[in-house]
């Protein structure tokens, strides 16, 4: 995605303008090669099931981070060592 966006981390405008075809390919490959465990569509489903919507909701965002393992003991994991 960073290569397609041709800059650092994408912002909301970049995400809104990200080529749909590229996003679909990335998602399909991610879902396929993770046996359905990962991918944008999988993350979207989890986020929405926790009450998340397009507008930022800190509660849903934190719950999502907890659910997918990006947060541990109430803190964001910055590297795998931080989780062990």
C-alpha cells in the first residue's frame, strides 16, 4: 500500500483515493494466504462487530486493538518483544 500511495503512511484522503482494484488484490491475497484469518475485509468485520464505524470511535478502536492483539495489558504493542 505504501508503494502504491508513493509516500509514508496514508492519511484519510489517500485511503479514500486508494485504487479499489489494488485494495481488492491485497485483501484477496492476504485472506487467501492466511486461511481467512487476516485481511482488510476480516479486520472490517471485526471492527464493525465491536461497534466501529467510519467515524473514529476510540472505544471501538481500542476494543479492536485488544481483539486482534495489537494491544496487550491496555498498551499498544510496538514490537513482538513487548507482548512476551
